[in-house]
């Protein structure tokens, strides 16, 4: 009777070990599958890195455009007005010209 009881306990222990092993292998498979095919997989990480590089390039272009505009605005500040810039802006914005000049507007 004691041997039957020990065999039963041993069999229950083996079943429990088998169930734990199956659950662990299932979790390992689940996380492994998602690491290759999921929304945060290795391929997605590479795509995000490429997107970051593309956006960094666009950022540099925008920064250079901004610096050019800031230089142009600095020429229009009251403490450092460039007379040529003022003349150019007045002519283009307000359609002003000197007497005797002909203004020809070209389409952009």
C-alpha cells in the first residue's frame, strides 16, 4: 500500500513537472514569436531606426532654413536695419517704386 501511495505521489509530481514545463515552453514560444513578428520586433526596431535617421536629416534641413530666416529677420531689426533690405521689402510688399521706374511683376 505504501508503494502504491508513493508511486501515485511520484506520478502526480511528474504530471505537475510536465505541466510546469509545458507552460514555461509556451511562454518562451509566445515571447519568442513576438520578438520576431510582433509590433515591437527586431524588424520594427530597424524600421524605427531608419525613420529616426530620416527625421534627423529633415530636422537639419529645417534648422538651416530657420537660421537663414533668423539672419534675414536680424537685418530688419530696428537696431540694425539694412537700407537695401528695407528698400527691397518696401518695393515687393507695398508695390512701391521710385518716380520714373517701371515695375514689371513676374509670376512666381
